[in-house]
C-alpha cells in the first residue's frame, strides 16, 4: 500500500503542517490532508503507517455525517472533482485522504470525554482518587467503567505536550456559557458514538473533540471525530476491568515506545517494520468494524 508522509503541492501557499494533517488555506475554506504520519507522546515518528490517512479521513467523514444532528461541523466535500481547479492536478495526493472544510478559529480547549478509567486518568486516580480534579468513587480498578461519562478538558499545545485542566479553567478560557454548552455537546457526542459502537462490539473508552468558531459566530465541530487517533477503542467481547484490553488505536506504538530508553522528546526512535505493519492492520480493522 502506498504511503504519503508529507504532501507536496508547491503552487499552494498559506500552508501549515500538524502532527498528522497538512492544511492548506483558501479564502473561506481549508483543505485538510490526512497523511500517514503517526505521533505518540506528541512527537511525530519518522516512519509512515500505510493506509492510515485514508482510514482516518474516511472515518471522520462517516462520523461528521452521523453526528450533524447533534452539532454542525466543518465538512464541505471530499470529492476532488468539487475542489478548486488548482488542486485537481494533485489528485494522487488527495483522493481518499482529504476534505475541503469551512474555515474557522479553533477554540483553545480540547474536549475530552471519558467513559472508562485508563491512561493518564488512571495514573491520576491512583494518586488522588480524581481525574482532572473530578472526585471518583473509591475502589475503581484500571479500565473500570465510570458511573457516568466525565468531561476532562485539556489545553491545545502547538508544540510539546497538551496539559490537562479542570472545568473551571475551561470556563476561564471560553466563558461560562460556551464552556457549559460545549461540555454538554461533547458528552452527547460521546454517548451517541458509544451507543453506536457498542452495537458493533466496540467499547468507546474515551475520545477527544475540537470545536471552532466561524466568521459569523457559529460554533462547529472541527478536526476529526471518533477516530483511532482521537479515541480509545476496545473490543467488547474480551473486555474485563483490571486486565489488558484488545485495543484499536495507536496504543501498540505507545507500548513499544515505553519499552525504550527514550525521553519522549524529538528526535523519535526508529520504529521496527513489524510494529508499523501491526498499526496499519489495526486502523484497517477498526475502520471495517465501524463502517461495514
């Protein structure tokens, strides 16, 4: 399978590169290209993952269509024939891994919703019995289901690591009305996704949403939605609290990196071919399970 680590469209200006996506700016629109780059601990690896960008882009489109009754989103089209003429010569880089979206100003908070206790949330709970300073019941074990999904926001870092914050800090950044409204929307999106995925035999442990404001002041869902890059997916059939889960995300990469003597700062270590191939299969598998 062909890979695309970096786009090359020299005629286009107003360009920026994220950890995974290359973004090109037009008057009122953005072109977002999901490359095959993969990051872990906020560091981009050198090795691309075959097919990853196409699976991510297709999944985001799938969820944007499924959730637009909850909140509007930035999606316009992913049909290259409907793109500006200047882009059509780059079809080989765009087909299946890009979308034209509405331009907006991203809000400075990432909206993370957790339904289960895992990752950094588990580490905090072990120390203090809380996640993002939210008190939780005593006696939970790793991977336990929470009584109700909780909103655990973080700041968005252009460089380096995102930082977990509490709800009061999100109010400071966004204002109370908007923070409350989007917290509730994020939880509604999580519950919708979790219910849909459960029917597919998948547990949505946690996920991240991002929102932006358009020029006319509308708040919309942006970036990606319910993908392996922004979510923890577990196989429901083998779910058991306290034991390792069958996962459909880039945890394979994180687990490998944790075995290395690496300080989680650039430059990244070299990733073996067999790890890259396993990650590619995971992305392919979760895509088929969700969409088919």
